[in-house]
């Protein structure tokens, strides 16, 4: 499929790398493509970043039929640009799409479009350590209709944002809050899809967590409110004794690409990694008997985020004395080294753009 290009009249000023936070600044161009049952995916185009005009009855605004992904492009020391595991993200986008009754994308075509967009915007990619270009591919339902059904038409777009650390804490440990009053998703629902509704469902409890001075919510399973699932914007890992333990993919949590990278990296170092059910009570017991060594989250935006404090049913526990643990630090350094091209990539995770 040909990709049309429309040049912007005026380009924006770039922010300083050192001033970058997360998700507030967007580049000059975006990729757009439309879907209709008659034409399939069509009208692929790179054009100036700008508002999407839509009818107030557009289905995505009413029923939340939307999916998205998050991945990153990195500038290496030698000036080349590479993507981290883009095919895994695009595969998951199609998996989410199937769950939300959306038409599949041609993965190869989308990767080509993504590379073309990143190439055009290469000067937006920051180079300070810890910074990157965050990529947000999104599909939304575009039928102007307020009856409840899946849409017949869709818009796929990709926007780009130069970013620094996701959390204001940077790589300092965050505090997480466990709730038994709210759930994020249940098995059989859409918890494994990267869809807007899962994030909307997390907002109320997250506000409560913020009021209590916590950064994020650690979700428990939606049936027994006993087993650990994930944190709002990342998967979660526990170092218990000499085992790295993470909740199994139980059909309600997101199968994180960074989660999988952590598992593969840790196994390659000879560590024992276990994916299984973990109850919150077990974590408190491990803390009390001294075997809980570290807790950290993993995600594209968050990368590796150490957890320094957990609060559950009014009891707060401190992890690794609120310091960054050695496993989280090693994973963070090694992942970043692969992503920025300063270390060999024996896993074949990086994909060159230029
Ligand atoms: C990501 O890590 O890329 C995500 O999509 C999480 C989002 C809440 C920022």
C-alpha cells in the first residue's frame, strides 16, 4: 500500500531533553489510515499532527471501542535509531482488536509505515540517557451511531512523543496501594486487551491511592480479591528468596512485552523465574519472614520501576528499606543497554530504523 505524505507548513520547536516528562509533547507528523467494509484498510497517509474531527455520535466516544499500544524508538550512541520489539506490540494490537471486534491490521505494512514515520521524525528522538521516542498506535471506532453494536468503520493512527521518565520518582522506588474495594478486570472480560475501558476502570481507585500518598494501585483478582494481578501501568515482579515470581497470564492481566523481556533476561542469567498465582497474604508473609527481597514493576513507559512501599488493609510494609534492589537495577541497566544499542542483543529484540 502506498503511503501519501503531506508536508507541514510550520514545524514546532523541540523541547530540551532534560525537560522531558511523559506524554505531553507530540511531534510534527502522524500516520493515519481508515477502514471500511468495502475498501478494507485504505488511505494510508503521513500528515501533520493535528485534531481528528468527528461527529458527536462517533461510536468510540460512547462505547469505548478503542485499542492502543505503547512502544519506543531509541537513538544509539552511534546515531542509529532502533525500535524495541515492535512486532510483539503489533501482534498484541491485533490480539486486542480481535477481542474488541475490530478488523486486523497487516503487521508488515504497519511496521513499514511506523518506520517511515519515525524516520521522518528522527530529529525528535532525544538522546539523553533515559529518554526515548514513545510511539502510540491506536484504533478507534468511527461510525456515527449511538445504537450498541461494533462499528463498521475505524481509524488507525500513530502519534509520537519524546519522553523521559514515566513516574515523577524516575528510577526511585514508588509506593503502591492495594485495594479490595475495586477491581480492574475479571477473567472472561477484556483485561488482557489494551483497551481504553481497562484504564478508565482504574482511575477512581488510582485517585484514592494518590490521596493516600501512593503512586499507583496494585490490583487483586476480581473474583476472590486475593491474588495479585498487575499495577495500572505495569506488570509486577517479586524477588522471594532466590526466585523471581510474577503473576501468571490468567486471562485478566496484560501480557506485557517488557514483562516477557524481564523473564527472558532473568532466565538467561540462570535465575529461577516462576509464573504463578501469588496471593497478597503470601507477600506479607514473605516480608515478615525476611524472604521478600525486592518488588518492581515492568512496562514500556515505566521500563523497570522499583517498589519501595506497599499498603494493604491499613498495614504498610517497606521493601528493601525503600532502596533500589540489585535485581531491579541489573534488569534496568541490561534492558536499557539493549534498547540503546550499547550491549549485544542476543534475543533479536531490536529492529533498526536507520
Ligand atoms: C505503556 O507502558 O506503554 C502503557 O501503555 C501504559 C500507559 C498507562 C502509559
